[in-house]
């Protein structure tokens, strides 16, 4: 757009055959001032554009790094969850074994308890109580 205006500037400035005089000079000065302002705005816009592009590149790099870190954290979390599940199942098995051992111990005590109160008699053959 500014190139188009520069071309117009040159054509207006080259046409000095107008007899308007100072009005034309004021118009030329005004046009030159406007064109300078447009060039300055164009330069400012380019610098802002470059700054935005640099910021977007930085954001893209940061986003890529964050994505990588998130994937690593997911992998680590999956591994940790697997270990926790393994420990839980191991603890459940151990708890089951402990309960089984406790029940076996109580069963043995219950089986031995009535035998402790029995009377042992020696030298009498078995089945002798049937005859008497």
C-alpha cells in the first residue's frame, strides 16, 4: 500500500505545471507528511509483526516442552500406579495368608482342647467297656 502512495507522491510532485502556487505547495507538504507517517506506521507494524512472530515461536517451543513433560509425567504415573497395584495385591495375599494361618491356629487349638481333658487309662484293652 505504501508503494502505491509513493508512486502517487512522485506523480503529484512531478506535476508542477499547476498555477495554484502555495495551495499546491501546502498540498504537497501535507501529502509528504502523510506518506512519512504511513511509512512510519508500516515500519512499526513490521517490527510488531516480527516481535509477535518471535513470541509465537517461543510459545511453540514452550508448548512442545510442556507436552513432552506431560507425556513423561503420564508415563511415570502409569508406572507408579502399576507398582501401587502390585503392592496392593501383594498385601491382600499376605493378609489372606495371615488370616488362613490364624484360622488354622484356632482350629488346632479347638481340636486339642477336648483331648486335654480326656483321661488316659493304661493296661486296659480297647473295647473292654462294652463287656462291662
